[in-house]
C-alpha cells in the first residue's frame, strides 16, 4: 500500500496531539468516513467553524481529511488486516489510542465501502428481478385458431450507467420459456457444483 | 366477374364473397380516387414475399380466377398449385408465370391470376383452419370436376401447416425469445477493489425482432438467478392451474 507524500504528511499532522485534540481527530475521521458513504451531493464537509477546530488553520483540516480519506480508500481497496493497518499508522506517528479509534471506525464502515468500490467500473446491466404475464392467444388478423399460451417476460435491469439500464421485455411461447428456464437451471446447477468444490 | 350466388354458407365462402363485394367497392372507390386505407388493410391480401412488404390485391379475382383453372387440365392444376405454394413461400416470380404461360399456351396474366386465386384460396383456408368438409364445400361452388376438387383438397391438407407457419410470421412483431447463453464467472479483483470473490452469472440473451437477431449481455448474482428460476417456473406452472385449464377448454 502506497500513499502520496501529501497524504503521508496529512496523516502525520493528524497524528500530532499538539495540533489535533482527540475531539478534533474524531471529527475529522468521522467526516472522512461520511464523505465516502454519502452520495456526492450530500458529502459531509468537516464543520470548519466548529468549536473543536478553533485553533487549527482550515487548510490543515482539509489536508488531514483528504489524507484520511485516501488512506481509508487504499486500506479497503487492498483489504489490509489489523496488523498492517496498525503498522502503517504507527509509521505515521499515530499513538495506540488513535490507531485503535481508527480501526474501530474502519471496521464499522468497511463492508459498505467494499460494496461501493466493487460497483465502480464497467459491468453489463445487472438483472435485479423478473416479472411475467401469461396470455392465451386466440386469433390474429393473419391467423385464426392459434390457441396457444403466450408469455411476456420482463427483466428489470440495474446499471451504474443509467443510459444502459433499460428494462428488457420479450415475448415467448411456452416451449421457449421452458427452454429459458432450463438454461437458467443449468447455470444454477453449475454454480452449485462450483461452490461445493 | 362476380361469382355465382353462394348457396351453403361456409366460412371461406362467406369470406370470399365478402371480399369480392368489398374489393369491388374498393376498386370503384379507387377509380374515383378515394381508395381508403381501411379498405386496403382489410381486403388486400399480403403477398407472402420474403420481405413481407409487398401488398397486392386479389379479392375480386379470387373466385373468377379459380374458374380459369377449371378450363385447364388436372395436371396443370397440380403444377399451378406448386407455383402457388412456391408463391406463398418465396413471393411472386413473374418469370415462372411466363414459363408456365408458354407451356400452357395462355397469357401470362391468366397464369398469374390463376396462381393468385389459388394462393388466396390456400392462405385463406389455412388462416381459418377449416375442416376437410368445409374446404370441399367451399370449392364445390367453383364448379370444378370432382378430381380437381380432390387435388385442391390434397394441396390444402399437404401445405396447411407450412402456410400457417408463414402466416404466423406476419403477426405484429414484438421482440421474441430466441436463445440464451450463459457463463459463470468469479470476479477476483478490479482496479478499485483487490481480493474480491464475487460469483456472477453472465448471460447473453438473443431476441428476435423482424427476423433480425438482437443480443443483450446481462449479468446477475446467484441469489437473483435462483429467484428468476422460481418466478419463471411459477409462470409455467400457471398454465396447468384449474383456472387456465378451464379457459383453454372453453375456447375451442
């Protein structure tokens, strides 16, 4: 895990009890985690005018929050364990108490951050649900006495890229639906076998 | 041009008669420049060309054209029947008319009319899925010999299934299921997150619309896959419920 010099400097500053009181440290850390878990338009900025930050220049607060955020992201990205996290923070002059505090907060947010990072990148639209409708076809203007079931199937799609996430609907006869279900079942069976290996 | 008054009312006969009246009215309107789209839609038969886009009129000529056939010999009817079936498969082919016309020593227009008449008879009968007896009743009024009628019946029975298949392609075209391919993946890492274990099912869904294939690549997770299977199995099972069976039994 590598961090830029700016980030390292920010972390070292954050570790310094002379600059950041325990309360100020907690506030910066909270803001860093919040800014990652909230959507961009509601991102939490540390309250610069908050009383806990009274004696700290705003540019330092910003620098420290950015550094903490970078560190959190890198840690989640590389799935580092407690030992590695502690070593890294100790190298940045974090004391035991602050390292402990960091680890507790990190544990709380790790899972949601992993999901967040997992969803970054290009993937095909994700099928999230399926709905269906059954009709019995009687006749058309071209053909009488057709008498057959006809299904309308809709796949609900989700995609990070909203332009792609258009639901797919299609018609199918009973045989075609059986074919579709058969193939999906094959896939499910394959999945089950693989998971047992 | 008008057929004889029809005595027994069988479905095809009724339809042919109605078509003839309507088409004549349409032609008259056409002369006056008032050919309405409604008439065009209802009383023109789709020429079943591969492109499925050529429309041509046959209504007026249907009955009288079949009479033209009566003047031809039995074997000729068989060959015309073949041409008619070919017509239904591939669309009209003027060259075939000319070739047949030379052999038969009649004008190619006569051959064309005869083929179109037969085509109409075959496609209309297949569309309505009439029984043997109804078909025989319907052609009886055309005044052919018994043998010719038998040949026509044979032609109808032989090609009914195929013609119905061709007609079914003319239905309003919605995207239709064609095939599904799948692949199992486990996502292991990405730029933004190392060390993942994320099982995914990637699917390629082939849909058919206007005889063109369209594919979409989709992805899902195991839990959703199981859910999809359950839902779609319920859809299939629904057809076997008493409610559906009762409806199906009663629509005959």
